């Protein structure tokens, strides 16, 4: 029997939380964890709760949402973060999220979207025995710093006078060695290790 995907929903509205929980639990694929109505304690809670999927109301993010999301992704790099939308949210804030869940969708559309999010991450996940940490080479460190600064693979290739293919190989190695798949997570990794 396949293990249930644990979901943490950060949402102050009880009606929305319980409605979404009902939809998710009906699928038989999710275990919805105790709700959180505030995102400020999430940094402390993520390491102990260890959700497989985070659904968060973007209006609950702090004044520095990019840093807050980066912090979460560094704590749980294999955890997709989905924006829960049911009101107007500034487009610049929404651009920080790869996945968006609009609660005005049907039950089947919501279930389908979340299944595709979980499947997308599962396809890219490496086996646990391959996620051990290794030291980065000097060139990988150079690439990591430029990725953390937001440069594309082509821009990095031009800056370092190497091919895009080589940059992509370095990025794969960085992901393998650090266990971090997101750019935001890599940026936090670079800051923590005083590379920037």
C-alpha cells in the first residue's frame, strides 16, 4: 500500500481549511496535518512536522516573502509549496510560486492539480542513499553563486566562458551533492555557507 502524502495547510479561514481537507482526504491519497493559521512559526514547525506538501495562503507571508519561501525550501527542499488563492494577490507575490491552487476550481480539478504537483516532485526525487552531501568543486561553487544570483544557464555560460551543457552538468552535480533542487534553496545554501 502506497504511503499517504502528508499535507500542511497554512490558512486562517476554518471554512477553507476544512473544505480543502475534505476534498484531499476523499481522494485517499493525503494525510492532512493539523492546521496552521499563521506562517510566522513555519520555520520552527517544518523540521518537526516534515510535510510532503505545503499549501499556504500567500497573503500570510512576511514583508520579505522571497526570503521566507527560500527559508522553507532550504529546510524541506523536496517539499513543493503551493499558493492557495481565493482573493486578489499582487502578481509580483504570485510570481514567487511555481504552483497555484485556486479554490474556485472543482473538486476533481483541485485533486488533479495537487496530484500533478506531487508526481512532478516524485519524478525528480533521487533515492535517499544518493542524497548524502559532498564537497563542491571550485567551478561548481562558481556556478552555484551565479545561480543564486538569479542568472540563467546561458548567462552563466557566457560569464564563465563555458558551454550551456557544461553549466547544466554542474547544476545537476550541485543538486546531487547538496540535495537541494530549487533555485531559492540554493540561494539560501550559498548564503549559509558564506559564498555570496
